[in-house]
C-alpha cells in the first residue's frame, strides 16, 4: 500500500495524526480499514512505519473528541502521552485521549492494531470513578481478555456483535480503566491555576449529566472558594457555564451519531434530558448556534 494512501486513510478516519515512513520508503507493508461496531467507528490497521504523531496544534484542528481504545494484535507499540511512556504488547489495551498530544513508535516488526473510537464525553460522563487514561492494561487482566476476544470476534463476524450492546461495551471499557485513587488529582489542585483548571474540567466531564453540577459543587470538590474558581476560569477567557454547555452539546452530538449508525430512532427530548438540558427550546437553540443545525437536522443529514 502506498504510504500517502495509508496516511490519508489514517487522517480521514482518526483525525489529525501524522505518520513517518521508513527512510526512503514510499510504501507501507500493511493495511488500513475502517468500519463501525455498535454505532462506534473503529480502525483496523497494520504498518511497518517508524511512528505516528499528534501535536498540540493537531489537537486544536480536530472538532471531534475521542478516547481511542487501542488493542495490540501483533508487534509492539511504544506510546507516549503527557508525562507517561508505555509499551503496548500483543493482547494489551491502552486508552488514548484525543485532546492531548501523543506519539506512537513501532518496533522493527510490523505492528497490527485495532483502534475503537469511543465517544469521549459519553465515556467520561458515565464513569463512576476516574479513568486511567494513557495507561497500558495487560492481557493478564481477565476483563481485558474478555473485551479483546469480543472485539476480535465481532470485527471478523459483525453478526456476533448482537451479544452485547453499545453501553455494555462502554461499561466494560470503563471497568478496565477505572481507579478509585484520586490522590494525585487532588494534590494537583493545590499547586497552581493551570492544574486546578485541569482538575475542575475533569470533574465537570465526570458529572456532566448530574443535576448537582454547579459552581458550588465544583468549588467544594476542588477545595477552593467559588470566587477563586471563577477567577481560574476567567484567566482562560471562559466561564463554567460556557464549558458545561459546550460539553453537553458534544455529548448530545455523540449520542445522535451512535443512534444514526445503529439505525435507531432519535427522540430529541430524550437526548436533551439525558445530556442535562431541562428546556428543549434552549437545547435546540444552543445546538443550532454550535453546529448550524438543529438536533433533528443534524441527525437526518449525518452520513454514516
């Protein structure tokens, strides 16, 4: 497969990532295919290239947000995101955050990887505990073997995917990467404005559909005053209400896409309520302002 065709498939499926071929090579020994499973897009790719990279500028260029569930089928990948660097061996899984810069480097042997593009806002909002993003979980964990076995079978035979639904798959993934240890995040709230901001954004994402989500709730979780919390957000030229609305609209869009890909009917009022909107007219206005379409128009015109 020509390298430029392989990289084009990567970008059109996964967003702004850049591949680096072997020196002097204009081809890739491998493949790149995309499809959907339970309303979620995935990529199945193999390659013998040097690396795949995503910069902070690439992150800003992408409108869509995902948590990429990476499953190493063969070969080996070295993954870097934030301050972490880990090796993904066959059978292992890794959760990559599309909102952060990242880098993959591959071993000399051809690597084969499955990448399931989980809707980030939905994953975060429905998680009962913090997710270990940017961490390898090996196949020695029984839940990992269960998920990877299911994915491999469902991708070979799509009819077998009916044994599980979308939300069960998301829950299984959350269970694999969940942790009760908030100590590191809590310590970060005491250091500086940037880390407090990141912590509060994470709390918003984890409680996006909760009726208790408010400035008071967030200030208490961050152990700071409401006025200090507002100053932290003002420093980024952003209000808490704006951020919550934006993320809830992204969540609504994710839910509409899943329903469209699965061929299901979408009740807009149900989507609005699930995403934390209590006024359907406000939801429709906000959605149109963000995406130039009403939720119904978006659902009807989205191409699967």
